[in-house]
C-alpha cells in the first residue's frame, strides 16, 4: 500500500476529539463533543502513515487509565 491507501466508509473514533490530527484525517464530527470520524467515499485516498499513527494514538488513549481487574 505504501504511503497512500484506500479506505471506504466511516470509521468512528470514540474519543476522537481528544486526539491530535495533524494530517486532518477527521472530516466528520458526531453528536456530543467526544467522537470524531473519518468518512470516505469511493476513490478517495487516505495517507496510510498518518492513518496508522492516528490509530496508534487512539489505542494508547483508550488504553490509558484502564486498570487490571482486582483479583479476588
């Protein structure tokens, strides 16, 4: 896929408003002020390296603050 890739549809990030988006991949906001989405249509090209970075940041954000369940 290289530096560009094809992405079709809508990909929603639950805490997207808290993520940095230097490549301006987010192009859709959803109700509330937390979620953001990438909405693409047939033939649109997405910067693959920027997309991978955004997904990594989202994973890190969603993993932060999660604690392991207490053992009983």
